[in-house]
C-alpha cells in the first residue's frame, strides 16, 4: 500500500504581519470539505473565527459557516488532509503529538498526503507550564542561531526571525520523524499594522519600544491618564490582576466615572480569568463588536457579589484579540520577586501588540526596562524538564534489560503497541510522548496497585533517580541545566548498584538504610526477593 507524505508548513511573524489574512486567503482557495481549522484551545478558536468573519469578505464568511472549529480530540472523526493551526506558539508539544498520532494513521493506513499549516509567534505568550511545539522546532534547528546553546534561549528570540529565510527547510523534531516528513518555514516581515500608524517604528522592534518609552509613557498622575483612556475607549491591560485592582481604585476615587456604566468588563471574584463584557456598559454594542469572543454577562449576575466591575483585564485574557488603542498599566507597586513569569518581555509584547493604532505605558520606567529585558523563564525550565525526562525515560527502558536480561522488554514500545491496539478497536486513548513518558509512567505507578514486579522495580528506579537529582541540584537549585548528565552518571553502573542495594537491604538497619538510599528497606527487600525468584 502507498504511504503518504506529511508536510508541516510553519508561518511565523510578528503581530500585524498578516498571519490571519494569510489563513483567510488559504481558506478561500482550499477544498471546503477537507479542512481542519483549529487553535490550542476553544477560546483561541473562537477568536480566530471572529477575526476571519470580521474581514470584509462575504464569500469567505459563507464558507466559514461550514468550516470545522474543534479541539484536537475530535480530529479523528474528520480526517482532513489540510490542517490549519493558529496560535501555534501556545500549543504544547504533547498536544501537538496527540494530533500527529491520528495524522500518522491517515499517512500509513489511508496512504494520503497531509499538509499541516502552523501559524505562530514565539514573541507572544507560550504554553502554560508546558514545553511548546514551536520551541521544539527551534531546539531541533540550533544551527540557525549564532549561539547554539540551550542557555542562550533569550538570544535565540532576539535574532529569531532575522535568521530565517522564507521557504527554509528545517530539521524535523526527533519525536516526529515517524509522522512528519518535512518542515518548511515561511517568515512574514512586513508589518501592515505599523504602516498605518503615525509612529516612526515600522515593526514591534527596538525602535518601537524606545519610542513608546520616550514619548508615550507617563510615570505619575495615573488616575488622570486612566480616566482619559477609559472615556476614549482604550483597552487597559496589566500583567496581573492586582494592578488592575489598583487601576479600579484610582478610577473609582477620581469621581469621574461610575463603574457600573463605565467599566467595560466584569470578572468573577474567585476566578478572575473568567472575564465577561459588562451588560450595563454605556456602549455595550461597541464592546460586543470589538470583542466578539468575550461573552456578555447576564444582567442578573452582573450585580451579584460573585462578580466585580473592572476597567481592564490581564494580557492572557485577550491574546489573539485587537483594539484600536492599548494602555499597558503597571502603576507604582514594585515587581514581586515571586512573580517573574508575569513580568517578561513576552507578556509586555503580547499586551502591546493588541493595539492597532496607538499605545500608552503607565508606570515606573524601571519596571518597563525590567520587563523588556526579562525573557520568559518557562522556556528554559521546560527545556530542563524535557532533558531530565529524557534521562528518566532512558533509565526506565534500560532498567528492564539490566535487571532482567530481557533485551526486548521496553516499557515505552510496549506502551505504544498497547495504544495501537486500542486505536484499532476504535477506543479514544491519550498518547504519552517520549518527552514526558517517564513522569506519566511514574504517576501511573503511584496511583495503581497490583503491579507486576518489573513495573514496581521501574517505580523504584524512577524514585531513586529523583532522589539523586535533588541531592545534586534539583529544579529549584542552581545548576539544573546539567541535571540530565548528572543523573545518567549517578546511575550508570546499575548492576553494581543493585548488588550494593541487595547487600544493604539485608545488613543495614531500617534507619541506616533509609538514610543511605532514601527509601524503605522492607519494600526493597520484597522487590529483590521477587526479582530473584523470577530469575
């Protein structure tokens, strides 16, 4: 049977360079019945649909009524050979691999070619607490960057798009080799949005940030400027809600506005990410036209104690949306050392690029400079987690051979085979990637009893490796970038360590054994006895 080809076409570019317009043009040319259009989450999908519908294209709007906007879990029932993913920078690697799991069936079983069109921007918000699919592509293509070192991730982002030539062929991420045949990158440089403004800058680059800093920033009289922005319909954004609360107080105390009628948003007090449009707002119809993806709260709920009227929201609430004018509010409160991930260049950049025509910064200039020079931490942390999971997975696979002498016993491959069998039976299953296989397996082992002896031995190996990892510098200590190699070196002589462990289990006291091996002696003795009985 013929095997199809899978081509990933990655389009990257700053906000305003025409990614959504590019999607619109592509949809207009494609076969309407064979397109799967989606985003990392349902909210982002709604924003994409609203953006496309707002374009002055009647023919496209009619076609969109028949387009598919679904999460990846529903892809298998559509089996489209043209897949379009917006906000690819927000997509985690493991979620993308869950899609590839089904794409591989189309490629191998149906023998069809599949094109995956991905649109994203690494300068905006990344996946939350996960390693991104777009980050994985950059990691696999270190040769494109001047500093080919994981620790230089911030430098990568600074020079990222300038180092990419349109239609460059990129290296395929190792975990995707069985599905994706080629990756082609297309880089959008011309910023149409900035061209329509009176600003000197022609992109969201160093010139833009300096112009904003020098000519459109105010370090005092915040209440006066906030009142002006509120009256003129500016979108007020902050990195965290404590600063939005400060802006609310300044506006309420000014006496120039009434929150019930003038504040555009309503947020749930116990979950401030749950943002709605204020149904009592003076210009509610304008708000609904500007932010069609944000639902309007029912009038009977807007005045209850569960909700509060608010003049703005945090950047994460509006990623993918746009407004004519954006006010980025920081105020005068110092940045907490524990809030690093909220005050990064990605958060600043994403917030500012929601504006189409004009921008304003209210706050300390020192904080502005801090954010401008602070890369997102999670990228580096997730890179470390990625490497550490690789080391753990290798130990899981090698443990079976080292301790049982069965070279064909491989937990990860057995797991993939089990998934394959389940899939042929038509059951919906979740695929663990190599990236986090060891940790997912560990969680499974911890939450399930009556395990076969080799899986309980794997559980011990993983727990022991984590203990060693903490001793030599866990994730919250300096030097974590070397953790993978340290773990592998620490547990390199597995057979010798097993002999030591066996000897200590029968000769050391419970307290001595616990201190030496950081685990319970009786449990280990039980496992050792089962292993020797099995062999």
